[in-house]
C-alpha cells in the first residue's frame, strides 16, 4: 500500500440509494418491462420480479436513485487528527448531485486529490457517475475516467486494498471493522432498511446519520490498514 498519500488530500465517501418507486407495482409498464428483461435470468418460481425489485431496485442505477452522499475529511491539528463529516441529503437527486459536484470542483480538482470508499470502484463511484449523466450533469474531473490510464485514476477502494489481488471474495465494511477491532456505533437500521425508512417513515435525517457512521468506519479502517492510530471519538464532528 502507498504510504505517501497525504490524508488531507483524500475525500472519503459513502452513498445511500433507494428504488425509484417503493413497490414494483408502482413502476410504469415500460420500466417494468425493462426491469424484467434485465433480471430475467434471476427470476424463477421461488423469486418473482416483485421480490427481485425489492432486493435490487436500489442497487441498479437504472432503477434506483441516490438520496444521500456522506463525505469525511481528515486533518491534522494541535488536537491531533480530526475527522470532519458532511452530508448531501435531499429528496431531489439532481440537487444533491449538483451540490456534491460543486464540492469536488471547488476543493478536489487536482491530480493530488483522491476519492476513497469501500467497494466504491464497483458501486459508489460508477453509481454516482451514472446518476449524474441521467440527471444531465457533466462529470467532474475526478470522476471522469474517459481516456485515463489505470494509474491516472485517483480512486482508492478499501475492499480492493484488502483483496491483495484476490478477485473472488466480497468482504463487507462491517466484517473488516470487526476483525480489525474497530469500534463502531450500534445502528438501529441497516442498508436493507433504508428504502423503508425513506418511503414509510420519511426520515431522511435518520438515513444521513447512518450514512455518516459508515464514513467514520471507512476512515478508521483505512487508517488501521495503513498501520496508523484511529481518530478519537472526541475529534469527530459533523457539519450536517
């Protein structure tokens, strides 16, 4: 692992997504037809398209949308390392994506800057890019991979760091925090609850808090994997 990367040049992030409609039945007929076509090989007598939509509607960028992007920044101060959190959470996806893009263009737009997430190269980064294009938003430099060579892509993935070249296994953030003995707050929801909390409870703030906790865990895991000290809880703050 590269030990020369300056922590204050890395933007850590996590996203929360939901299906565009809460229930499969609420999709228009054309969208249903296209969802069925995309998932036809997964459908069988035991798993209906309705069940598949409940499982996959939020993770497929063509049928889901982003409701929260939480970010974390690490700085060195007289108090030691501090972690600053901020979230872009909004019912209107276009609004939050434009806000996030502005932050990237204003503060993370040089070759020294990097983005970091867990399984982000497979999920978060491409999902954000796809949803930006769907919303008619041009990609900021740090997310635009067009024509770039692999070593020019400024993305870090903690799951990729853990693989050490092994492409077979997915390892969750929560599992890695457990094996590295990283303390994580007890959550009242999981990723599987996000759509319900959004559509039934209409509690976007609760989802924001959950997303920020994942960013805290992500940063602490990155530090642990680099052999560095964790950031003290008292040095963690949120601007949201």
